[in-house]
C-alpha cells in the first residue's frame, strides 16, 4: 500500500477530507472457508481536490495485488448483459461499424460486452489484466490480452495498426492508479475519428443517495463530469456526449474523441456541467454533510437489525459484492447478525466475506433455509434480484434495502 498526499489527476496538494471509513479489508479479497489468518486492513479515506475537483481515496493498493486474480464475472448479472446488448447495438449503428472496424474494451472481463459486437460481425479485442477472467473470455472466443492498459500498451497497439473505432471502458476508470497514463493511452489507441464510450458511477448520485458503500480500495477515484473534463482535456480528448444511466445506483455514459476528430460535442455536455456548477460540486461545501448522513444510515440499519434479532428473527444477506464488504465492515455487521450471504457467482460460493467472515452460499439457500429477512447488499441490482427471488418472497421472506435509506420490501 502507498499513501498519496497529492491529487491523482492534477498533482495538486491540500486535499480536503470528506469521509473517513476507518481501516477496512480489501473488499474483493474473499478468504477461503478454512482460512485462519485475519485479513489485513487499510485506511479508507475519501478526499476532495480543490484544484481539479476530483474526489478520491488516499491509499493505493498495487494493481497486481488487486486484479491479477479476480472474482467478479460480469456475465453473472442479467442487468449488465442486457445493458451491453443494447449499447453495442446502438453504437454499432451510430458509428456504422462493420467487418473493417475494431471494437476494443479495456477491462473487458469475461467478454460479456464484446460478444455482442462479435455476433454482429465486428472484430473485437479485449484487454483484461485478471488472468483467470481473461482465460474465460478466450474460451468464449473473445481475443483478450491479459495485460494492464496504459500508454505503453496503447502505443504498442497503435504501432501494430490496432486502433479502436469504438473503445469501451466500463467501470474501470475508478480503478486506475496511473490515471494520466491511462487517459493518454485512450487517446493513443483511438482511431482518428474513433469514439471512446466510458461508463462510471456518477459522483453526484453517490452523494445524493448516500452510496458510501461504493467507496472501497479498488475505487481510487469518484467522478463528476467537471473533473473528467479537466482530466481529458489535458490529454487532448474532447467530450462529445453524456447520458445518465440507472446502473450501479446512478452512472454516466460518456462519449469522447481525440481533440482533432471531426465529431462535435452535443448540448448534453454543457447542460450537465452547468448543473454541476449550479449545485456547487466544484467546492468542498457540496460534500460537507455526507459523513453525517452515513452515520445516520448506520444507526438506522443497526437499530433495525438489533430489533429483528431481539424478536427472534433470522437474518441473512444477498450479494457478496465489494460494496457489501464496505457496508458490513464499516457498520460492524457480521456473523453475530447474519447467517450467510447468498450470491450467484460460483467463484465466490464457499468463501467468506472479508473482515466479517460471513459464509457465502448459493442463492437457492434463501428459499431452502428461509431466513425471515435478507439484507440486500447488492441494492444496485434490486429489481433483478427481487425477480429472481420471487419464491422466497412469496413464502414470506422479506428484503432489507439499505441504500439510499433503510426500507423493507
């Protein structure tokens, strides 16, 4: 681990504290069921850069430690697959992609998105540093480089005439330690009139909806459009279009291109930048009460769980995601409260939630064991999960949705 005292984007000092979540384990480091060693814990502090307005954490875990072996597979989410199918069809039509084009995805995971371009006859290339995940993509017929993306790799690909007509980077920009090298690499690998389609959780929604559990060590940065504009323009990239997405509690889908590309910015860019300025997102004042609202949410959830336990109710959880690790560890909820955490990913089943040591089991365990209440840790996929768990709910099982406010459904 290394601690930074300067901004990851602009290098500015005087970072201002927003929220201190204490020392937490690495959210996706799920120990084996027979593990005896306690997980290492690291500081988790959210800060604000008054120079370029980037919100970020102060600790950096080496990427090799986090991402060479990874337990998140995008194809386990029906929501992500449906979104990828719709987005690729739309961009293929808008950009007139075909057999002579190249679609590239950075952090391409198991090929969940690129498969739709391939089915449409568009050549594809994935870049995925997690070797175990890249291997799954290759087995599905998606050519995948098991490498970290940055300026060096991008320059090599461009020299080999592998430049992207469309470049996807979904939920990866937050994970990047060498932020400037990554963005410079996007410019280098884009075709002259190519388009980068970049998705990331939106900082405005995170603050508005008290989505504190989005904060963990893999997520180094939390983006407003203003902070992205400052970063991209320094690397000769221009913003073309932005749209709001409901995914992950509120995300932005941003399109960008090389500065000299013929494509022109849409009104959506100026509109959202103006909205952010009106809200004061470029000042620390916008973030001042966030920590207090997180504490209020903690007290409300813990009080509900304590009341249910006192009434003899059995409680489990659903979703062994990173956000669940943040919530359980920072709120102090573990095996004294939860019997298990159910999750669809066969790669996570049989392991433990880090720090709190709650066992991870298949989702069928819910309807078989029938706990009275289930804490929905993956609240960002609530609609999908509630549909999947129709049997559990029809038999009287209830879900507790903890964010943005505690609710029982």
